[in-house]
C-alpha cells in the first residue's frame, strides 16, 4: 500500500456549493496528507453524451477553475484531464478483456443511468458499449495510479468495489502482484439540499454556483423554503420544521449565529425574509475569497490550461510506470 489517493468528476460545467461542501473541501484537506491525483473524467462524459460534445472542453476548464478557486493546489496535487492521459485507454483495454460481462451488467449505478436514458431524459437515446464499460474505465483510472484510497461519495462505492474485484482478478490471472486493492474513503461531508428542499442540481434550477455573484446568491437564498406554518412576520417559528433556511444556517453559521437565529425565530422577533437576508450575507462571506480567486483564474485561462497540461504530463509519467508492469504481466510487447 502506498500513500496515494485519486478521484475525479465528470465535466458537468460550473460546480455548485453542494460539490464544494460534499467533495472538493474534503479533497483540499486530503491533499495535505496524501500524494493526490484529481482529474476530470471527460471520457466518462462521452458514455452518455457522445452526441453533445460542443461544451465538453469548456466544461472541463470550468470544473478545474472551480477546483483551483476552492483551494486545490497544483503544487500539492496532480490535476489532470483523463483524455490527456491516454495510458488510461490502454489499461482500459486490458481490464475490459478480463472483466466478466455479468460484473458490468449488475452495476447498480449503471442500472440507474440506463433507466434515465430509457425515459428519454439522458443526453443520448442509445445504450452503448462504452456506457456498459463505465465501471471498467473507472477501474482503469484508479488502478493506473495504484491508488490506495479513493475519496468518493456513497453513490460511487459500488464502482470502487468492482475496481477491487478487477484488481484481484488481474493479479490472479497473470500470477502477478501489480495492483493493490483500493479502498473507498467516504467523504466526511455536510449534505446541502437545493433551495427548494430537493437534491441540489443544476437541472433542478435550485442550486447556488461557486461562481455566482453575491446578488444572484442572495436572490436564490430568498427563494429558500422556510417554516411553512409561519404566515405573518410575528408568528412564532419552528426552526426544526424550517425546510431549508435553518438547515443552511446550521451549515454556514457559527454556534452563536445558530443559537441566535433559533431564538429569534421561535420568539417571532425575526421574519423569514430578514432571516434569509442575514443568511445570504453569511453564505457570501464564506465564498468571498473563493470567488475572488475564481475571478483571477477566469481572467487568466492560460494559467488553468498550463496547470492542466503540466499535471497531465506528470500523471502520464506515473501511469507509464504502471503500464510497464501491466504489459510485462500480460506478456504484451
Ligand atoms: N464516476 C465518477 C462520478 O460520476 C467520476 C469518476 C470517473 C471517478 N473515474 C473516477 C471518481 C475514478 C473516482 C475515481 O462522480
């Protein structure tokens, strides 16, 4: 086992504060403890959106810009784009040859994606060979660096499991000790819902982007659902029944803020609108520095580009070492 972690995201474009609280903030901490690789899975985007590639490059840049703004540091972490490390594709070939068909067919995440595609809401109409290989490609990402840990959300754990199975099978078939079995490292995250109380997501139009302005953040927060039983400003409120606003306070406020808000709500001394105005200021304060940093990178896209290209070069070096072992084990030239 080494001290290496790796993780990635599909290029979904500008990220929201749920990504920050749930994933990126955790990566930013982990990069101080582990040799870290973080990448944009642009080939994975093709598994469902092979026919909608016009924004793919910009979406990858936007994702990396958000990461850098949030504190991923190219001096500590290797930041790269999957398609710039073609060694991934070669490893994917070897792994695809040894992965039993029923392993990919039972992938629960894939089953969900297939359901979405069949309902007509996905990017494409067709379930392709590439989509079926989603977990194998993900295994290639991880095993290419022989990462010991993969920091992911609970929804990706099944994919790390299949990666472990594939690693074991490879070692056993080729009588080699090339891969170690990576373990998921569950994100210690605060879950944040969208302003309407549902899962935060850009397609639900209920998200706050890392890149949003203070004004649009405030506007969004003013839409947040509160205690539905409170009609008039001086009605006594129930923070525990407040569907969104008080939950946000619990994430963004200090212990003192939370206590004061709770008291003011319960005694009817603050109305929901005023409460949300204060909350918006809190949220904006939390993202002030991140947004300033983001603006800097947005104005210097050549810096982001350099980080991506030099990170990808660095990643390739490590990848080539693994591939050398793999080729030897498989007895390929
Ligand atoms: N499947 C992951 C997601 O949708 C993205 C991903 C691709 C990934 N390859 C990976 C995550 C390797 C961790 C490690 O979020």
